[in-house]
C-alpha cells in the first residue's frame, strides 16, 4: 500500500514538473520572439502605435518637448500643433521612422554598450514644420527644424540589463525544456500504478499551469498599470503592454485548453464526469463554518482577502472565473465525446480481455496533444507579423511604380558629402549636406570614401600609409604628379597634431584635411530618411578607397543594411514597386572594388551595371554649346550594354568649384538639351543626372519631365 502511494506521489510530482517545463518553454520562446528578435521587437512597437492612447501620449510629448519648450509663445497654438502632430503619427512614414528608433533602442540594450537608452525620433522638427507649412506658414517658421525628439529616456537597473543580455545568449532553450517535458511526462506515466490516472494528472497539471500563468499575467498587468498615476501615460502603457504581451495571454489559455483535452482523454476511460459534484463540494467548503477556532480564523481571513481582491482587482478575478468556467465546460465536452467513442459499441470478448489496447489509444491521444503543445510553443507562441505599412507613390509618382530602375531618372549629387553645411569643409561642391539633399528630393548620391584619423586639433588626417598604385593614379589624374608629391610632403605640416584614434572611414574628397564626415554617421542619416519615407528608392555610388569589407561593416553597424537592396540585379532590374514592397530600397554600388561577390548586396558599378559620360569639363560651354554636346556624351567608363546610364553634368574648376558655373549648366534649357542629346546619342534612358550645387537651376524640374 505504501509502495503504491509512493509511486502515485512520484507520478504526480513528475507530471507537475513536466507541465512547468512546458510552461517555461512557452514563455521562453515567446520572449525570444517578441523581445530578443530586433525586427519583431520593432514591429510590436509599431503595432502599439495603432492604439489611440499611445499616439496621444507620444503626440503630447512631441508637442511639449519640441515645440513649447523651444518657443513658449506658441502655447496659444497648441491645439493646431497637436492636430498636425497627430496627423503625422498616423502616417506609414512615421511608423517606419518609429520602428527605426525602436531598433536603435533594442541595439543599445542587447549590445551592452550603454546602460541608458533613449527612444529618439530623428529630424522630427523638420517633418512637423513641413506639415505646418500648408496650414499656417507663419507658425511653421517658428518651429525649430532639424530637431531629434527623445520621447522616452530610461536608466534600467544594471541587474535587468545583465539578465536580458544573458538570456539572449541562451539559444533555443525552449527546445531543451520541451525535451525535458517529454522525458518527465514519460516518467510520470511509467512510475504510476494506474497509467490512465497519470495521464489525467498530467492534463490537469498542464491546465493548472496555463490558468496560473494567465492569472499571473492579469495580476502583473494590473499592478504595473496601477503604479502609473496619470491617466494618459497609464492608458499608453496599457497599449504598449497589450502590443507586446497580449499574445502571451492567449498562448497561456491555449496551454490550459490542451491540458483540459489531455485530462478529458484520460478521464473518459476512468469514470463519468459529474459536473455538479465539484461545484457542490466547493460551495460546501465556502459556506460551512469550521468547528475549530483556528479553522474559523483562516476561513475569515481568506474570505476577507478574497472580498477585497474582488473589489479592487475585479477585472482579473472576472478573467479567472470565466477561464475556469470555460475550461470546465471544454473538459466536460471533450470527455463526453471521447467516452462516446469508447462506449458506442460493446467491445468484443477478446478486446475486453486485452485492456491495454484502450491504454494505447488514450496514450496516443495524449501524446498527440503534447506534440501539438510543443509545436505551438515552437512556432506559434508569438506572432512575427509586421504591421501593415500605408502604401503610396513611388519616388513621388504613381506612374513610376511599374518601371524598372533603368526606366527611371534620379536627381543626383556629385560628391554629395562635399557640402558647405559640413563644419570646416573647404571647396564644397554642394550647399546642403546629405540629409537636406534627401529631404529636397535627391535620390542618387555619388560619394567618396577614404581612411582617416582624427587628431588632437579636431581635424582629420588622411591615412595614406597604404596608398596603392590605383589610388595614386587617381590622385595624379585629379591634381597632377608634382602636386600629389608636394601634398604628401606638406600634409603632416598642415595637420601636425597627434592622432587620437585608430583610422576609420570618412567621406572625403581626396584629402580629408580639406573636409571629412564620418561614414557611419552619414549612413545612419540615410537610414533614417529611408525608414521615414517608405516609398522612396535611392542609388548610392561609392568612389571607394577603402576595403569592401570595411564599407560593408559600416553599412551594417549603421542600420542601413535593413534597407539595402539584396535582390537580383540581372539580367533584369527590379521595378521600384518591387523594391518598395520588399522594404529594400537602397541600391549600393562601388566604383573600384565590391568584394568580388563576397558581399551579395554590394555591386561593382561599371561592370556590368553602369555606363557614363565623361566628367572632365573645364568650362560651361562644353556642356551648353550645341556644337559640343555630342562630344560631352561620348562613352567613358562602363560597358556599352550596361543598363544604367549616369550623366555627369558639372564644370571642374578644381580646387574651387564655382556656383556661377552651376547657374549656367543647371538651368532648365541647357540641362534638358544635354540630357536629351546624350539619351539620343547613346540610345539609353538617363537614370542618374548628377550635378554640383543641385539647388541652383532646375535639376528637379528636368528630372520630373524625363520621368513624365
């Protein structure tokens, strides 16, 4: 008798441990999908934006922090500003911008490079100012532009950060827990005297774990929200909680349902289910007054606590009651159906003589239920669906969506990084830096990358320690052999301050001493623009004097990699709509070395994708005189069958570019005339129309005409 009781206890303990392992696997898998995966983490944040309370709270913070703190006199216009901000928060562009910002926070948490994280929306001031322009131009001019807004800043405990980072390192722990659950389940059945009774215990344990988890979820949500005093932030927190954790509650209830089915499968062969008996017993316990004083005290305390909980936390109490009622009914229904399948026809004599067959049937049903629970944990515990993004035009025109890249014209900037806006840049070839270029409509960026080292003086010294023959030839072609030798002799006298960091990649035009911008920071700005403008396609051509692996690492570290086009570029090119639908909207090309295929998304520009015109024009007449236009369109780099066509359209007066020359060659009539001549002579469609000082003249008007 004692042996039988001991085996029953052991079976019960193993069944409970198996259920706890399944519960742990479910929660662990959910966490890895919802929190550890960067894309899904950002997707859920974007889903939270669909909640009115979340948008209202963000809108209020943006209005206060960006507008009213900068210009208190705008307090009277607060309703107008809030309406504009609310409209922006409803756009697909802001949704993707928000996802990008959340990805940055996720990176900060999981890379462990900082303990303070800030959810920042890049350049939101300019976006709001643009939206206000149509409504109230005078008010729009008072809004500070170019501002990044921090809508959330937090210093989480170091223990929490360490725990999160440690948890991320445990890969696929849910599989280990599921295997443990299976082993424990087999053990629970094996040691039991009555195996059907063991299966019943296992099912009830699974159901209990699901119910306890669901109740804990409701209690935790209630406690977390009650800790927030103000109504607006509390409602917003509720929206965020539901976006990240609502699926977990559903998963826990499904786990409880699986347990109920397993229990019903086992009980159908044990005894009929009496729905009224457990209810009567519970009611008797509740209404009967114990005879002992201690029993009455315990009963009184439990009733008092229970009554307070019903009043204060009525929502999760209601959830618990309905969960239990639903599971009880499901249990009874499943048990009845399974009992019918067994009792429908009398078993033949030989069947009754071999009762193990029934055990096999019920074990098979329970095993299927457990396998279903495992599959649910592995594949269905957390949704990976991305929020729907609002569709729109392609590069500003619906008619461009169905065109392939080689059928679309892109306004482009030559030496896009060489901008007067960049601090200390000499001999600039553009007035505005790359973020403003993109905001104005530039969709093709011709950049140069070099290695450089920052010095104590703050200037950047070009790292020419490994200058190769190809780079030397390019320098000599640009400034001449004697000038290059002189530059190499004098550069250390110009920048004689010691270096303060290892070399990194900078955007420079030949010599970083004349102007330098860190590559990764600029790539982040490009990423922010692409994220905020989900219907825009860019082409980046890198005149590279750095290794392709180093450039690729900068693209990945900046986050731009999420938006880089990774599809095929031959034999046919993608349409703009295909790139936009994929979310990969930045085509990356290298002039010199793309890594020989080792970087799938990085393509060699002039072999075989791109062909171009010459780019050495010393006077405006070379680009404007009708008699000289044919010569300006002759083939230069790139094979004749390359699909993309780059028209180089600027006057080279190195070292000092002249805006007055741009005024002559960028004017609508001469620019349009030359582009049409080159298209006719080369039998191609102009794709990249690259100029200096893009704001002068009518580059955008000519490109719009080409696309029409």
